[in-house]
C-alpha cells in the first residue's frame, strides 16, 4: 500500500514538473529589449510601411518597416498582422531595435500598460484647471483632440477594447514563437528557447512532432542534428498553446541578440 501511494505521488510530481516546464518562464513581466528604443506609437502609415513613435525622451522618430522586420508581442510571440495589427494605435507602448532609420525589430508592450496610460491621461484631463471664461465643453474638445490620431495618418481606425488587445497578446504568444535554441534535452523532449525579447521559454515536445529543416520535412524528427543549441527555430502551437504542433529550423539566422 505504501509503495503504491509513493509511486502515485512520484508520478503526480513528474506530471506537475512537466507542465511547469512547458511555460516556466512566462511570468507576464515587461522584457528589457537590448538596444531597444522605447516609446509610444504616434502614427502608423500602413501603405508606405512607416511607424512613427514618441520616444520616452520626448523625441519623435519615424522608422521604415520592411518584410524582414521581426515583430513580437510582449511575451515573444510573432505579430502576424504586422502594421495592420490593431494594437498599432496612438499611445500603445513599443520598443524598436533599429538599424539607422530601418526597424529591424518591433516589440509591442502589454495592453495593460496602454490601458493604464490611457486611464491616467483621462484622470489628468478631468482634473485639468479651466482658464477663466472657458466652458467645460471646450476643455473636453481640446483634450479629445490630443488623443485623436494625427491628421493624414493611415493608422488603423479600429477602437480596440482592453479584452480584445489581451486576446491578441494570447494569440501571438500561443501561435508562432520564433527564437534561438538555448538547450534541448532529447530524453525529456524539453526545448528551451531564447526569445527575441531576451527572455527564455520552455516547451515539452510530442514524440512525433513534425520537424522541418531548411524548408524540408526532416526524416529524423527530433533526432535531427540541426536541432541543437544556437539553431534558429520557430515553434508553432495549437490554439491556446496547449500542444506544439510543428517545429521549423532555419539555416540562416535573423536572430542577433539572444543567445
């Protein structure tokens, strides 16, 4: 009886440990982007592929966005809609890793940070002192003007609700996650990645997960020698991120910072 109970406890502990390993490093904390220029979105020009931000130092800067620009959500997942993602709206926090005036990487902040900024701005607007003779309506109009999109901007006009922005974060984090292999334990099938934002994330891989190397299906699967520390990969998961459904290893590396 004691042996049976001990075996049960050991098995439960292993299962819990395995589940924890799958997302051990996902704490929802703001990442520190090495070399990143932090600021908030001012204007988005989708047609001409340009993103204008106001840096934390108050400077306005415009960056060119190319097809090679890597865009990541706050937890490291790929932003698949690029500039058409509705989170690219005035005031949303971003960090840019630039090469001159070209954005090599764009990292979106957390929706909760944007919501807090908006709430603080609204509170400040309500407590603003009115000049003598000015009506409340005129003050409200002036404040509204400050937070409206810039004229001539092709910024998406969609008003994104907080829960919608958070849902987009979850979709990014649980759909397509690019990174560099930090370690791979073949016996336990645990893959640890260094993400674009410098954080790490772990995945428990199914035995028969499809593996692609250089655009071709690998016959060796998880035993492929290309799956090693330093390899640039993309992990694809099902909806909700409960299971890894595909692993792609690329021969060329667009990954520069993490390691």
